[in-house]
């Protein structure tokens, strides 16, 4: 989960580019990226990510 302190203008752009960048750094390993920002809806998946996610 990528936690951002500021509202984001284009969350879809960030959510599509970030996994590819992280995957390249991690030798092609697939990753899921979840955004958390003040202007985005908080969903149950955010709570799961906080409890079960692995910090990179």
C-alpha cells in the first residue's frame, strides 16, 4: 500500500505505473499496489493491507 499524505489528482495513473516500476526493481516479481490518500475512498482491502501486507 502506498500511503500518500496529499490528495492525488490522477490515482489511476499512479496505480497503473507503480506496479510495473516496483516489479522491475524486484527482478520481475509480481506485486499489487494499493493507494491510500486523503481524497480516496477507504475500503476493507486497506484494512487487510495494513494487517497482512509486507513492507518493501
